[in-house]
């Protein structure tokens, strides 16, 4: 089937209004909308979560339109920026530049962007539950990857028209040079690390981060759809020929990177499964580290008491209470310093000899063999437990996904 993902902010009548999405008009007068099936539509917003037609009609529940939800979000998050910018305008005597939060919602640069998702056509499409499941998983991944700077405000699953589809609206934002949070698309994508399609060329209409971002979203949708057994045509259903070729190139590069990552993961898995080689490496490294620790400990302990006693004696000799002439006391202290130096030198020599003996190939081999003999059962058991835990997690996740799919279809 064909995947459709259209994006836009405005048309010939100005910026898009979310009233169409949450059906805040008389659907009886719309020929393309089935009023009875409109009661089956599903709605979601960033403040209340999921709502339905019955939820709206309940007198016990507060009802807000998508238009009101978006206005609340903009006032909550961007009013500080608007007030600060207006104050700067007044300071520079350019009050004609002053704006309100409502102006941000009406401007096609700062208003929410709307995306439409559809799989198939009026002749053949996926079941509504499958579409909802695919898109909801997409939104979860979207939030995980982009949620710090791109915020989904609301979306609606429409079952009352020819083909099931979803309208979703989101806003890009990040802090400006004054530290104020405000809507700005390109800067938000830059902070998310989204690259230009062609980094060697200047940013422009045909080379901007939004193109890369849309290609990434498309790849995410393809992968999630494939996981649910929905196979999609590769060619996008929007954009010109040059744009399409550029996005296909980006998509190809992303799939190559995923394949390379998969190869690395497979190599790592094979290495971990080779338990004997792993234990050989671990035992050898562990033995070397143990020798270092043991010799350091010996260095700390060997003759340290003798050195401490000599140092105490030096302090005693230099005490003003001693009756011996200062010259004789200084001579004795100097001699004691020489004794300490010889002790330290002897310690270092002994440690080097000890380390050489311990690290000798024959000695190391015999001891590491014993280490492997003692540690192999515990390492194998730890790996086995890890694999069992991972299998359990995978099984639980599959069961949850299956239950979630069944619930959505119901």
C-alpha cells in the first residue's frame, strides 16, 4: 500500500484551523463526512489524553476544543517570550512590532504544523485499529527522539470519511539568544542534531533540516508498519521529482547505517557467545590487574612500619627538649634519612622481582588456568541468566503489543 504523510501550516484561507480535526462544526452539512460514523472518531490532546464523542457530551467532563488546547499551550509556554520581546520593542521605540500570543498562532512561521497520515486508498486501506497502532507507536518513538524540541499538541483519528486517516498537529520550539522559549523550526531541528541534506551546500529552500527530519519520520513509519505486517510502496506520495530523489537518497543512507549497526551487533553477539575466548581474555586481564594490586599492597605494607618508626625517631631528635647539641641531632637525622632511602630502594627492587616472577609466562598460565576453572561456571551461569531475562522481556513485550493490537481492533 501507499503511505501518505502530508505536512503543512497554511493554505489559501490562511493558517490551518484545528476545528476540522476535532469536528467542531455541523458535520450534517458536510457531504464527505458520515455523521453517524463521526461518533466513532478518536481524539487526543496534550492536556487530557484520549477523548471520544461520548466524553464530550458528558456534562460531568470539562470540554475543550483543539483550538482552545493549542491556545492554552502557547500561552503557557510562549507568553514570557512575547512579553519580553514587546518590552524590547518599547525600549527601542518600535511598538509597531509588538505581538500577542494569538499572533503566534496565526503566523505561518510560528503556528503549529499539521501532518496527515494515511495508509492505502478509498479502494483498499488498513483497518482503523492497525493504523492507530502504527501511528501511536510512531508517536512514542517521535516523543523519545524529538520530544525535547518538538511537541505533539493534538491528533484525531477520522473514521467518518472514505479512508481512515489521522490529523496531527505539533510545534517546534527552543530557546532564543535571550534564553526565552519560542516557536522556531530550523533552530529546534539544529539543536536536535538534524543535519542538512547536503552539508556541503548553504542552507536554503531546497537544502534545509526539515527535509531530513521528514525523511527520518518516513523511515520510522516504514519500519513500524513493516513490523506490523504492512508493506508499503517506497515512493513518497508528495513532493517534486528532485525532492523525491533527494529524500530517497537520505532514506537509503539511513538504511545503510542501520544495516552497519546490525552487523556490529551481530559481531558483538558472536563474541559474547564464544564463552571460552571471553573467559581467556577476562582471566588474563584479571590476573594482570591482580598482580598490580598485590604488589601495590606489598609496597604499602613492606617495611612501612620500620619507616614510620624512623620518622618518629627523627621527630623525637628534633624536639627542643633533647639535650644533645643541635649539630649532633642534625647529623643523626641525616643518617636516618639515608636509612629510609636505602629501605625504599630495597623495597622497589623486591617489588620488581616479585612482579617479574608473577608475570612470568609459566607462572601466569598456571594461575590463570585455575582462575578460569573457578570462574567459568559462574560466568556461563551469568550469561545464561542474562539470556533468559532478555527472552522473558521480549516475550512480555510481544504479549503487550499483541494485547494492545487486539484492544485497538476492538
